[in-house]
């Protein structure tokens, strides 16, 4: 996967959807979410961006938070996708796909973007 720094305005548009996608694999903690996003080519996501986003997702009812004891270290805050969060992910992923297809066709109608 590419690890180039994407424009911040692009990341703002897709980050919440990408985080929900990570959580669709099961409950996990913030550092692991950031690591997965980076592994998938979205670049480094700092805690100052990730944790407020997770709080907004919790407030929207898309994510739950649970503290779990650490193994030989401090506890960790785990994040899990709710049923409403899963439904939101499915809906928004379909919307994203349609948007990406529309903008790709408009920006590069010959399909030769490099």
C-alpha cells in the first residue's frame, strides 16, 4: 500500500468511515486503529485527530467505549462498533463508492489518472 501523505481535506472526508471500517473487524484500541489505517495506506493519524473523532462517533451512537485492564501495564480504552454504527458504515460506504465513481469520471473522463 502507498504511504504517501494524502491531502488533509481528503482525509477529513473519509477518516470517520475508515475508522468505522477498522472497527467492523472487532473491538480494538486507539493505537491499533491508527496502525491499521497506516498499514492500509492512509498514512499516520495522530491521537489528536483520532480520539476526538472516536468521541464524536460515540456521541452519535456508532461506537461504544470500554476500559480493559492491561496485561502488565495500564488499562486501555477499547472501541467497538454498535449496530447503528454498522448500519451507518454500510450506508456511508455505498455513498462513498458512488461519490468516488462520480468524481473519478468527472476529473479523469479518459480513465488515465496517474
